[in-house]
C-alpha cells in the first residue's frame, strides 16, 4: 500500500511539460541556434555585448517556446480575434502618435517603446486560420475576399510606416493561410504572370525608369532606389550599392570551404554593413564558405519540412492552416534575407532566423515554434 502514496520524483513531475514535443524540430532549432551563436561571436567581435545579448535572446525565445507549447490549440484559437484586434489598434495608434526614428514611424511609447507590427507576424496567421476554421465546409469566393481584406488592412498600415520588410513577412504569412485554405490556382497563376511581366518590364527598361525624375506609383524614392540599385549596384558603389557589393564580395571570397572561423577579412575589417543583423549571412558565408552555406540551407529546409509534417498531421483545419503558414514563414525569412545579401533581391529589413541579432524577432520565432509544439502535442494526445 505504501507504494501508492510514494511521492513522484522531480522528473515525473516535469515530464508532462516535455511530453509530445517534436524532437527533430527541437534539434534543428538548437543546431541553427548554435550556428547563430558561432557566427555572432565572430561578426560581433567589436560590438560590445552583442554576443552575450544574442545568447540571452535565444534563452528568452526558448522560454517562450516552452510556455506557449503548454497552451492548447483551442485556447490559441480563442486568442486569435483579440490579438489581431489589439495589433491593428496599435498600428493605428502608431500612425497617429508613433515614435519616429531615422525617418520611419514604427514604434509606440507605452511606458516602454514597442514595435506593434511584430505582433501581426503571429496574429495574422492566427486570425485567418480562425476565420477559415469557422467557414470550413462552406467556403465561397466572398470568404476569400474577407480574408484578403483582413490581411491588407494591417499590411497597408505597416507599409505606411514605412517598413517593407515586416510588411512582406506579414503579407506572406497571411497569403500562406489563404493558399492552404484552398485558393484556386486559376486565381494564383494570373497574379504570378502579371508579376513576372512587371519584373521583366523593369529589367528591360532599367535605364529609362531608374532616372531620378521618374516617379514610381505607390513607392517612395528610397524604395525605387533599392530596386534600381539591385539591377546595377555599380552605379553608386560607395552609396546605395555599397551594401549589395560588399555582401557579394564577402560571399565570393569565402570560396568552397571558407576562410575559417574568426578569419573573415571583409567582416573583421568592417567592410560588411550591418554584419550582425541583416547582413550576417555574408559574414557566415565568408568564414564557412559554400559548404557551410549548404549546411545552413539544409538546416532551414529540414526545419520547414518538420513544420509542414506537423501541419499535415494536425487534427483540425485551424491547426493545419496555422502550422503550415508558420512553417513557410521561415522560408520567407531565409529566402529574402539570403537573396538580398546575395544581390538577387532588393535590400529590405528581414533578419535571418536564429542567426541575426534582434530580441523582438527572436521572441517572435519562439512564439511560432511554441505554437508548432503545441499543435504537435495536441495531435499526439488525440492519437493516444
């Protein structure tokens, strides 16, 4: 009888917290995080406490991951509408009384300075997944129109700040939900064709449309300059084209196997701008070369693959849409960041997940991972 009243061991008490976690996903995150710490130690060698702060941000993101993983998908669905509403309200407040830095009004002072657009990176897929869950089995064209309006309102407010990088991430997260909800290819293909035609027209007529006196509709001058600089960075090698040129030089100088840890000349001679944030991939490429870049890309591919597997096995429409959108959001992060550093995409403020320095971005990644772990746990509980 005494065995019945034996007190459980500490491990038995905390074991339920870890049960159901997706082990391969967690291992992939830890390996990418280790690569980020290694790169930050080298790239941030003279940036004060940047390496220590990066490690602290990672620990904070892991803490957020474990906390959010304990929240059931049902509770997450209840939070979708309030979180989206608060996020949009804060974006409106930024437009009215936001804090301006370096010509951009992206922040709000509520005792502490916050960037409300970061909330929408998670709130947007949550909201649209909630919407399509409610319409499951009776989807019509008007439902997709409503979803598009729910998406474009916050994206428009973010573009107005202006913050093209965050707007792109929020837009892509929402579009992934709409796509997974069953948007017809008959609507997707015309948009892709129009985009391809527009890009071709810009490339062909670069000399004429990139003249200073030519204005581009819906884009500010600095946004137009980013596109024109991408097409030919040598037109202003010490100004607008400096970032792209130095990034490409660093990537090329790494060769196949890289120059070695702490031996990147472009990095340590401070030629790479923003080498601990947006352009950290250039520092990584220089020191670890093509082999290191291939390993990093494979790491991101496996992370996305595990996320999509969780989405495919999720028990409800809400969890499937949410997990799929979060997983492909990491593709957007990685592709846009590597693309802009490599000179195939315009320079926008998009960090490289788990590698770039940034507390807010790291917490957002932790939130997304925690949601995926929560969905994985709910699936395993249902199966058992």
